[in-house]
């Protein structure tokens, strides 16, 4: 497969943990714990195949509505992963970035996030974005607030503003445009994830439940992406002659 067809930025909605656990006669949280290995696999695949940014939807702003026990396990799991994986990420030249409204997390978790980000901030092989307490509408609203403040201060000309002027305040502004969005678990929606960034992304849906999403499954998604013609509003003929 040509390196030219490798997406620079891939995002994944990691869905199906609960159903995977139920199929095995286990409680939902068993599936979340099993999904950690799929995260390791996805990071390994991205790093080995030249993907520059990998964004994983770990916890949405709507997930607070889940049963308290499940939310508690997810928070514990987030703590565990930060403790166990930060040094491994650093050793493998992977930069960790957490996007989302972290103000709702307890202070110890926020401190661990900050330490992990600082530890890995100079790494270049891959940027691993973890979306935690994240929502696409929140991201756009947050950017709009920052835009409004700049405009009020006279730093931005609202009448002549362009998309790039708002984009600079989005969570992933400094990273490559999103090329490929993968959703596991069989659902066909983006669930308030990276709504701004998905404007021209290719969408790939698979029935594979997240704990079963291994490097081979990731390869199938990338192969599918590589076979598509991305037109960005042009005709197929225009793209072929560029």
C-alpha cells in the first residue's frame, strides 16, 4: 500500500465495549477494561504506519449520564492508563494530548493528565489525542467564545473573518486535518464527536466491537480509505488531473 494513501489523522469512536462484555456473560465494565488492549494496538499500528495524529473518543460529555458505577470504573480506568502508559508512550516517542473539558475531573486526575502531557510534549513519532469529557458542540462553542473575546478586544475583524479564524481556537487546530473517522460497534453516527473536524473526513463504520478491533481491523479501515477518491467539492476528473 502506498504511503501516499495513508491518512495523516485518524479518529476512532471506540464503541461496543458493553455489548462485547454482555456476549461473554460479564458486566459492562469488563468490556471497558478489555478495550485498553485495543487502544495499545491502535497506537502501535498508527505509529508503525506513519499516521501523524490518532484521536480516540474515550469519554463523551454525555457519558456522565451512565450509571454511577460505570462512570466510576471509567474514571478509575483513565487513572490506571495514565499511570501505566505515560512512560511507555514517552519511550516510544508518542506525544499525549487530552482534549475536552477537564474541569469536571477531580484534581488528582487533572494533575496526572498535566504530568503525562508535560512528559511527552517533545515527542514526534505520533500525537495521541484522548477526548475525555469531550463533545463536538462544546468544542465549537468553546472556540466561538474565544473568537468573540478576540473580536471584542479588536484582534479580529468579524466582518472579514474566515473559517481559519475560528478553526485556530478548536481543540486540534495545530494538527493535520482529520482524514478518517472510524466507528466500531455497528452504529452509524458520529455522536457529537469532532463535528467541525469531520467536515471532509472519510467515514468508516464496522460491526467489530472495540475489544476485538485489532491491527488487522485497523488495516482494513485504512485500506478502505486508500481506495476512496477524496474530491473536496471537485469532480472526479479534476482530482485525477491535479
